[in-house]
């Protein structure tokens, strides 16, 4: 799984259109093996991003859970802690 794609389900506030589009873009980049498609492939690339974003929004709207919503700040802090454990502290620039 691409590490840049974050979980979008069960957050308060819900995932924004920009977050959903960003996840779709990362997915298409990973699957296609291209961060920026050639002109010949740009239309197919952009169409795939939009279709996946639309499907993701539908999925997120249909999912149900009894778990309390996650906090974005708490989850970001957890990701930072994991990064420090994995890569060590980052020196300030």
C-alpha cells in the first residue's frame, strides 16, 4: 500500500473533497507508475483520478461504524511518533 494514502473513514470532520482527490491521485500515480503522465496519457490519467475520487466519496458515504470518530490531530501525532521511531529524530533546518 502506498504510505502517502491516509485513512479517510471515520474522522471528525469528515474527509474533504481535496483529501479524497489527493488519495485518488496518489493511487493512480502508484498504479500507473507515473507521477506526471505524458500528454498522450494525461486524459486517461485525469479521468481515472476523477472516477476513483467519485468512487471513494461514495464508499465513504456508505460506510457505517459504531466506533467514535478519530481526531486528525491525534492521528497526526501518532504518525509523527512512528516516523521518529522508524527514522530517528529530524534535525531542524
